[in-house]
């Protein structure tokens, strides 16, 4: 009977051992990212993890994650790592432009061993970053049949090896995880926006106004600065709906909201209070200065031709009321009430004016 000790035990060759270790690393990486996606909604945390794992597994000299802007159909650099990366931050690529643009349009992964032999390659990024691209592996970030962006790796650290089909497969798997994380972040952002913004005008809604007012009133008291409010109502807006229809009225409200937002400071907050009423919250602003802003807004509303794109060209005016804490009020309820009453004083007298509480 053959002795067990005498039986030959096959040993893995150095190459096989290296491949086994790589497989273990890949599996551990996918497991770690999968757990991260189910345990956190912080997509930046997950993207940073993906960034580290890509560097560990695939060892590119440069790599980037580009996200698709649906409004402009352009890819923007969300994350860029490597030489010249700082020069690419503001760069945009059209869908279909270069290897990344092609992958975004076709939603197919692509391995380019030699960019000089591929007509899809564009030197636009190289010229900006002063980097020389030799090889590329690029995969789309897709979910539900939609492209969210691409991940692009450039030049292997071991240049004599180049990227392989195995690298393409690993990157495709990482991209699937990344797409899930990005989609989760998009959904979360939309839910958050729905809770604080008005669906029609995209300004803050009254729910946000009341919760923010609690914070701003407390800050104003603690640090001893003024908090002013402008309350405004569009004059004869009902006639727009009656004559031109509610669709035209909704579009006019959007235009009016854009006009108001464009004339305010970053720290000011414009809210749609309801119907054709708007509230502007101005931290650290005196009633006098808030009244000056209200006058500028009144003039701009009066001079604007609304619904010009529709060929209607409606001229409107608005009535404004201004109040300030602590001059006119001590609580948020009093501040809203005083600004509202001042606005109705104008409404009941002349319209198209500004009144201070």
C-alpha cells in the first residue's frame, strides 16, 4: 500500500500562485464594495473606495470617472487621478467625442491597446494635461438601460504589459458597483430636493422656509444681527390664467422665479410661499437695505416681458412688503405676518409698490 507521505503533492507554480492571489484580491474587493453600497448612502465615500481599489487591482498611471450631464449631453470629470489631472477638472466632452464619448454613446466597454491605431481616440485631453496616452480601457456606468458616465483608465504602470481583457472584465464589474452607488445618490438627492423645493419653480418651498426661519431667527438673536423678509405677490396674475390658460400661468411663474433668484445674493433664500406669492429671506440685512432690494425687484418685474418665447409678451407688476427682526418682530410668525400685511397694504392701495412694516 502506498504511503501517504510518498504520494506527490502538486504545488502551484509561481505564476499560478500569483493568479490565485489576484483572484482572492478581486473577490475581496467586490465583497467590500458590495457591503459599502448596502451600508452607506454617501456616494463620495464609495467612489473614493472604488478609486483606491482600481489603483490596487489594475494599476493605471492615470484614471478618471466622468459623469454625464443630461441637460448638455456632455461628460464632466467627477474624479481625475494622475499626472495633469488638475487641468482636466473644467473640461467637458461631448457624447460621442473620443473614446470616453464613444463608450458613453454606445454603452459598450472598450479596450484600446494602442490609441494611435484607433480613430475614436481624441488628443483633446492630452493637449490640455500635457500627458501622452498610449493605451486605454474604458467602461460605461449603466443602470436600467441608461448611461450615467464612464470610467477610463490610461496607461498601465507596467507599460510593457498593457491592459488585458481580464482588466476589462474586472473594471466592468467595478463599474457595475459604481453605477449602483451613483444611482442611489441621485435618488437620494431627488428625494431631498422634493422635500425642500417647489416642484414648479425650483425655489425653496414653504416647508423649508418655516424650518429655516427657526434657525435664522435663533442666529439673529444670538449674534445680534438683523434678519429681513420681503413678501411679494404678482399683481393681476389670475387674469393670466383666465386669458391664456394655466399652462401659460405656470410658465410665467417659472420665469418670475428665475428672475427673482438671479438678482439675489448667495446667502439670500427665495421661496415660493404659495400660488403667486413669494418670500425672500435676507440674513444680516437691515429693513432699509431689504427695501432697496425690493424696489430693484419691483422695477425688474415691471420691465420684463414674460412669455416672450410663446409670442405672448405679458407685462406684469408686483406688490412688495418688507419687515425686519428685531425692528418689527420678535418671532418668525410675527416676521411673516408683518411682511405679509405690508404687502397687502400696497395691494389694497396702488399695487406695483414697496411698503415697509
